């Protein structure tokens, strides 16, 4: 019996790859199995959760950098 893949591993593979084919290759699974996995709610939830976290972290970084740059400009 095939071992179930962790939804976060699948999601990270998708998000860290340039193409879906590259992601599938990283997971070493067939195209059919990869398509089936991508339809599962737990994979979609993992993708949404990780994407939201990446967005939040990026936004926090931009806000911090903007505040820092404004402070520098104010002191010029």
C-alpha cells in the first residue's frame, strides 16, 4: 500500500517549484496521483495556510522596511 503524503509536504513542493511538473517530480509520484492529491481539501487547505503565512511575513517585512526608510528620510 502506498504511503500517504503529508499535505504540507505537497503544498511546500508546489509553492517552492517553478512548475507543477517540477513539484510532481520532487514528490516522485505519477501525474495521476499528483492531480488527485491537488484535488484533496487537506492539500488545498495546506496551500492556503502556507500562502497566507508567506503573505503575512512579506507584508510585515515591507511595513518594517517602510517605517525604517521613513525614519531615515525624516532625519535627513
